[in-house]
C-alpha cells in the first residue's frame, strides 16, 4: 500500500510565468530561457526580447545574434514563398518562357523587316516624276497600309515559320 501523501500542486512563481511569456514571444524553450536568466537576462518582456536579440547565439553560426538569425529565417521564408508563387503561376500557365518571348520577338521583327522591304520597292514607283508635295501623301498612305497589314497579321508579312537557328515556330 502506498503510504506517501500526495504533494500539493505548486503554484507557478512569477519567474516561471515571466519565462513562459517570453518563451511564447521568442520561440525559445523555458528551460533555455531559465539558463539565460541565470546569465543575466531580465524578466521584463520587452527588455528580455531585446537582450535575447542582442546576444550572440551559442550555436555554431559564426557569432550571429538571435535577431540576425530571426531576420535571416524571415528572408528565407519570404524567398520560399515567392518561389512557390512563381511555380504556381507556371503550373497555371500564367508565365511565358524566355524561348517563347524570343520566338515572338523574332516573328515581330521579321514581319516589320518584310514590311519595310516592301516599302523600299514600292516608294520609288509611287514617287517617280512627282513633286514632293504630291509624293509625300502617297508615301504616307503606303506606310499606313504596311502598318495596318502588320497590325492585322497579314500573311503578306507574317509568313516566317522558323527562327534563324532552324527551329520551327
């Protein structure tokens, strides 16, 4: 038969309550905080958090303070979140690859080049023997026609099916 009488539940001391409050805010264990308190950490919450942030960490981190480590963890978390958002956008098809951009740029450049070359051949025929005041409106009209055809993706200029490296578009 057990002859021991049960011990009364001890009430928490003000030190333990303060250490628990600091533990919740600093994400450090009460046991570790008790060691820090013995080493001189104050028990007032804001003072304790400042003291912890300014204290070099005891782990092998090249002497970084707890505050610096916390900032580094927050930066890592921000970068991981940003990476996850980019990966999600890529899975949803919201991103355009660099190859697709290059392909698009090539198509646009080729179409504009074809339009300009067409103008090069058309302008002399339009202006032959005309004074400047009569040829200028004709050139302006020809330029606008080419621009309109480019805008409407006319097959006259948008005919390129492959990039210079031979890859199909």
